């Protein structure tokens, strides 16, 4: 199978999960969009979270900028790279944003992400994210983790909460 075929499959997978996520979001009322689940996160908060991690994918993983620069997190938080702490910080930074602002930012960052991935050679996605990684984990793992897998995870979280209410 050619690399262009692999890339096509990757992009279709990302688009499929994005469309499934947006389908769920479009069915929510404004009240549902801001209603928190048991963990305190509303669908709007989940969407803001996805935007931040798309920013991380582009700026941190692909462009290799610092997490402080890309996400605006304090250096000590970036040094520890504890996802729970990073996510809590990002939640606080985004919790008071409007639904429209969050959705607009997410859609724009998704479009930017898709354009960047379309422009990248698939071979670049197979290269290790870190040169000193003994496991030589490819950049593709970060791409999947911050797109397809992440979209599915948060779509399911939003669906399960709102099915119960």
C-alpha cells in the first residue's frame, strides 16, 4: 500500500470522527452545552479541551515549540507534564468562554490541523516524535491521540452524560 493511500485513510478516519462529534454537538441545546457532568465538565468544556490539544498537536508535537508557548501553561506545569494538572489549568483558562467562541475556535483549529496534515508527507508522520525516544514512537501516535481517538473519547463522554439526562 502506498504512503498516499495510508495518508488518505488517516485523513478519512479523522474526518469521520470529527463529523460524528459535530453530529452529537449539533443536537445539543444551549442549556445542554453548558450543563456539567459528574466530573464538572460541560460539552462546551470538552470542546475547549479538544481545541487546546489540537493546538498542542500542531505547535508542540509537529512544530516542536515549548508547551508553555503553545498552551500558555506555566513552565513547572510543562516540566511535570502531568495531564490531569495540565487539563485542570486549561479548563480554568477556558471555562468562562461562550459556546460560540469555543465552537468557532475548535472549528478553526480543526481546519488548520487538517490542512497541515494534508500538506505533510506521510513519511514525516512515521518518524519518531522525539529523536531520543528509545521506543521511537512515531509522530503518527500523537496525531491519532489528538484527533481520531480524542474526538471519539469526548464524543462518547458527551453522549453518555446527555443520554442519562
